[in-house]
C-alpha cells in the first residue's frame, strides 16, 4: 500500500515542469528582443534567431536621439504619466474612502456608477472626448491628455481601493477622532498608510496601462513634439519602412518596454501582497 504522500512527488514535478515551460514562453520574446536590438539591419534578416556577431550599441542612440526622437517622447510620457498617476491615486483614494466609510444616501449608487465605468469601452468616448476637449481649448495639450487619463483610470482605482478601505476597522477612525484628528487627518495619517497594499496595486497597474496607452494619446495630441512614447514608436515603425533601420526600431521597442518591466519586477512583492490582502479581505 502506497504511503499517503507518495503521489505528491510526480505531481509536484509535473507542476514545476509546466511552470518552467510557461516561464520560458514568456521570457524568450524579451530575451530575443534584447539581443535583436543589438543587431544590424542585415543581421536581423539574415539570422533571425542568431546572436549578434558584433553588438551595435549605436542602435539605442539612433532610437533615442536620432530619427526616432524617442528621448523627447520618453520625457512626454514620463511627465504625463507621473502627473496623471499622482492625481489618480489621490482622487481615487479620497473617493473610495468617502464612499465606503461614510453613510449617506446614494453612496452605494455612486460606487456602483464608478465600477460601471470600467465596462465602458474607451473607443466609444474618443469622438465626444475630442469634441469636448476642442470646446475647452485642450486639444493637443498635455493637460487635456492628463485629464482624460485621470477620468479613464478612476473607476478601476476606486474599485481596488474601496475593498481595502471597507475592510479597515472603524475603531481606528474613532480613536483618531478622539485624539483630535479631523476627518481629513484621519484619512491622511491613519487610513492611507493602512491602504498601502491597495495603493501599490493600483499604482503599478495604472502605470502599466497609461505608459502603453495609445488611442487617447493619438487622438488628443496633435502636435508631433508632444507625442507620448507609444505614439512615437508607432510613427517610428512607419518610417522604418523607408529608412530600413530595423536595429533602431528594435532598440526603441526595448526602450518602451523597459520601464514597465522594471516597475513590475521592483514592485512584484507589493503586488502579490496587495492582491492576497484584497482576496482575504474580500
């Protein structure tokens, strides 16, 4: 008769093999992109899967400051995403806290309205949003794009943070009020630090989404010098059909992907902890 745990060995080995195969499938495109960015255009077509004979580091220089102008687009994306993310987290946390911690008529309806915004396709709002921005004089400005990003990302942020604020014990708020804290002081000094796992999850996912956002940036930014990185890399890809500098194009793709990969690797523990905390609290 087999021991109770004797069958766990093959099961664990099979699970690890499947996870290793899945990791290989995910990582290989990133590795391939990394060394392909160091090839010349001739090497890319002659040896698609082979390693570069001589690393061409100038590809990154051409993509960053040459015809690609990705350095300017990188700065535009960094500015727009940083300001947008700051406003999203601040406004989303205040909205989620108010809708979950205060009892008033219509709070549940407002929270469901925020959540319903997650189901609205952004493509249906592009034309009305473009006309509205034109009436306000914000078409082609970074401010208009920032406002669109904030409105687009608030539903998800409120949805994530509402679960965290709802699960926090009310005794902490009452104790802080007895110590003389105002409502805003309780929110800022007590509740916000306790909601750090949820803030980390919302920040990382919003950052990845906004950094790679394309349709809104394409429609709302009409000035080429104010383009964001996804729009700039798309324009660069179209130009490569004529200049045939494919090494610079792959280097540009690596530049676009690097911040999101670094952000996920740096905050992966916070993301896992936040998702686990949300699951347990839910």
